[in-house]
C-alpha cells in the first residue's frame, strides 16, 4: 500500500470511488486526518453468531437456521412475507414487508444467516427485515462459531454514503494514520491520568474491541476538548492580568456609608454577599471580570449601582449598558430617582436621541462632566470615549444581539467601552438567564460568578396557567374583572401587525382592535412596541405607572426592566412561540407587589418542545430550575449558543455529564498555564499549536505571547 500522511487527500486513497469522495467532502472530510476526526456518533454492539435460542430482545445478533415454513399474506402493495427459522436451540420468526419477491427466493429447507435486532413476538422472538444471506447446505454443517462480539462504529452518514461504507474506508487507513498522530501530552502526564495516547484513542474509537475501549477513547478525546478550551481561557486571562491595569477602588467606611444612604431599602443577604464579592474585586488593580446572575426581580440593579457609585466616589465614572432603549430609559428614571439630591451627574445615551442631545452627552462623557451614564449599545460606538471609566456594567447580557455581543467581546472579554487614556475599566456582566454551573465553568474557565439566589422580601409567587386558544374570550372576561378591581394588565403578542404568513400569529394591532370592541371595551388600553418614538414610549410607561392605563398590549420590548408593582396579570398570546428564558422574563414583569399575580399562557403548542416549555412554566417559578429544564429540552449545544456566538462546540465532551473530567481539565490547565503562561516551552509547542488552531480566533489569542 502507498504511504499516506494525515494530509493525503482521500481521492488518492485506493478503493475509494469518485462518488464516495464527493460525499465525504460534503461531510467536511477531505483528507486522511479529517477522516480520522470524523468520529462515530455511537457504537453498535453486535453479538457473535449464536444459536437462535440465545438471541436476546433488543440486542443485535446473528444466527443461522433452517427455514421450516413460509407464508405470503396481504394484498396489493401491502404484501407481507413471513418465514420461520429453526435450529436445535430455538425458533425465530422473520417478517419482511413489501418484498413479495422473497416468496420466490426463500424456500423451506434452505439455511439462512440472519442479522438483526429481535423483538418479542408472542412467546418467541421476531426479526423485522433482518439482513440475511443464504448459506449453502455444506457450509451450514460446519458453522464458524468462534467469531467474536463486535462494537461496530456508526458514523454520521449522508445521502449517497452509508455508515458502513465510511467504516470500510476508515479501516483501510486507520493503522497507518493512527501511528502518525503525535501526542501533545507526555507519557508521564498521560499515565498519571490513565489516558491512552491520541493514536490509541482514535484507533479504539474507530475499531474498538470492547466497550471499555470505547469508554477509554471517549474519555481521552473529551478530556482533550475540555483541556484545550480551558488552556485557552486561562492563557487569555493570564495575559490580561499581566498587561491590563484598572483603577483600584477601595471601599472605605466613609464611602460605604454614603452609598448605603442612597439605597431605598436594606439589601437582602444575597445582595449583600454579591456586593462584598464585587467590592473585593474592585479593590484590586487587576480588572474585574465578574458575572452576576440572579433571577428576574432578584434586585441586580442596586448591586450594579453600588459598584458604579464606588467608582464615582473615587473620582471616576460608571456606565450601565442595557440591551434595549426601553430598559435604558427605565434604569435612567429609577436611578435618577434614587440619586435625587446627590451631586452625581447622570446622563442617558441612546441611539434614538436627537443628534444634538447625543453629541452633548458624548462631550460630557469625554470631559468628565458626567459621572454616570446609562445607555444602550450606543455606549460602545466609536465616537464615545470616557474621561475616566472605572466600572462598566452590562445589564441583561443575554439579551444583546449576536453582533453586539461580538462587539462587546472585542477586547477579549474586557469591556469595549474605552477610556481616553487607554485605562481599563472593571467589568461586571449581569444576567437573569442563569448559567448552570457546569456550563459557566466550561465557557468562562475561572471567570468569577456571583449569584443572587434570593428575592427581596414581600413578593408573592406568580400563579401560572396554560389555556388553549378556545378559552381566550373567557380569559379576557376575567381580565376585565381584574381591571375593574383596580389591577393592571400586560398582554404580550409575538407580532406588531398581521403577518398573513402561514402559521400566522396573534398580532398587536388586531388584538387591540378586537379587545377594544369586545371583552375590554370599557378599559383603557395602550400599545407599546419598539417602533414607537422614545417620547411616546416614555409617555405611555409614565401613564401606565401612574395607573392611567389599565392594560398594556406589547411586544417583547417589555421583557426586561419594566417594574410596575400594581400590574398583577400577564397574558402571553401564542406562548409556545417564545423560548423558555423569554417566557420566564415576561412572567417576571408581574409578581412585584404584595397582591397575588397570575400569568396566563395562551397557546396550542404543536411541537413536543413547545408542550414541554409550557409545562415547565406551569410547574416552576424558579429561573434556575427552568434553565436546567431548558438545557434538557434543547440539549447543551444550543445553550452554548454555538451556532450564534462561535463558542466552540464539543464533539465528544458532554460537560453536563462529565463534570469530573471538566474539573480535572480545569485544574490541569490552571497548573499548566501557571508554569508556562504562553505555552512557549519546546515541550508545549504541539499543544500550543493545536490550541491556537481550535480556539485562537474566538478567544482573540492571536496577539498573545
Ligand atoms: P432584576 O434583578 O430583575 O434586575 P431589579 O433590580 O429590577 O431586579 O429589582 C426588582 C425590584 O425589586 C425593583 O423594584 C427594586 O427596587 C426592588 N428591590 C431590589 N432589591 C430590593 C431589596 N433589597 N428590598 C426591597 N426591594 C428591592
Ligand atoms: Mg434588571
């Protein structure tokens, strides 16, 4: 056989047809190396040939027997051929659908070798459309019974090439290719962790001899994936630690007193703990990079405000960035209210402000005439440069669009908000979509995470109901009663205007007209959505807060930040159209006062996921439980946001299930980077090269070292 390398194109391999080359290329396999990493997604256990009586339900097996009876039944296209197979040990029924020609091919007295997964059939077993071959009589006499169990890899295949064909092609290069693989882990390192070599791992993955082989191979490959990511994250952090400096912000008793005096309420113990954690970070010169997670309504705003006031107390600036204009406006209003009478100068900066106003604010930001600025992603536009930004807070980070998130990450996890003098601010990121701990560790490595795991006192849990659309009218009659009793109501719809598209959804315009002319004819209804002008929006929110509007029909613009304690009813139309996190956020708009609140989900879910989401909403009020549920429903790939954000996906590792492996990789990566921060020792060269190839780009590691 010709000598091959890992870069040998598959079209140069002998015995691979042109068609298969084409099909493999569609699967992203162009050369031998890529063929090696085209891993089987599972393994089938195929039992060695046995007697018919030894076959087991649900386990692929094979056996040889004699046909003792046949039968063709059914009519037209629905013909069914049955045969009975027997040997000394037992009996097996075979069934084939739509293969009437078999009646002419298989006869009583023939010996047949079959392979398939038996199911229970009456007192015996049955195989449905098994693979079969006719065994000549003389061969049937001396059966080859010493064949062994096989763990057969099943490959991601596509039209035009089957898993079995891929298996055959892989087999032809496997030994040679695996021998060529260099390992980036040294022998002692591997021994200590009981890991096979890379070559062994790939061999065992493609041609295992036992279940233990598959497990060992998976463990090595999963470990590598986790290790590489952790090395990348640690390397990046080490680099930032060395090169970036932020202003240290000590919390003196005097400053502490001044800040506390501004808080309209006593912090919950959970808030206090997070404030303390943040304060410890901020006191250092190393730029803070902390994620604060807390369920909807857990009181993240004051925690952010606290950190920004600390910056201002030290003569620097603070900035708070929100994902929507409405939320920025809400924050601006509530924060100016809290700071009334203080010397802190607060400004708002959004994209829809008249340009003269905007320019003025940008100037104040640059000159230091403004201490605290609240805004949208307008804050990271090129024209904005801060005089001396020390604390940057990104609120509801998960709500920022893909592009904006990429932009926020520009400087490798550090804030894209920048200072005139190039100093780095401390960054605090807030999210109400709690990240399960495992995922958090995986993505962020040793990014610090604080959790506000407690709601402020005096909240009553929201009652959640799911109703089908036929009950809509009953729901709105009940809504009318609630409004008569003095409550206020949110109604959320997926669209602003009638779409006319297939599978059309409720829209704001039609529903408003319908309710005004029907169930809610005596109520004051207003519409709120993202296309309204800022003044109009503010005016509507102001009137709603003042109780002049009974019912707000809105799109998901109200998802975050809206805080009106007297609103006790949330109706969500076409609820199954929304994601679980989004539904939970919307529900978080009610249940903010002492009165009992109700959330009604109207929907007729068509998919299993949709049904599962609504069920989860009815069953729990906890954002943490929901995010775990969400993970179950969607699978971890989606939570990583792999398709959107470019976070590297794992092919083998499942950090949710392999928590110990993840911990091990994390520890190992920490030590490794501790000893060799840039991985520039000769023995690290291979690991470094593979790391940069896998994660260099998205981690922005190009400039490291
Ligand atoms: P979120 O975490 O969803 O951003 P907010 O910061 O908007 O939550 O807080 C929700 C509501 O709870 C606000 O009205 C806020 O004033 C109130 N709140 C926050 N902390 C406390 C507290 N410790 N005691 C009483 N009310 C609080
Ligand atoms: Mg908030």
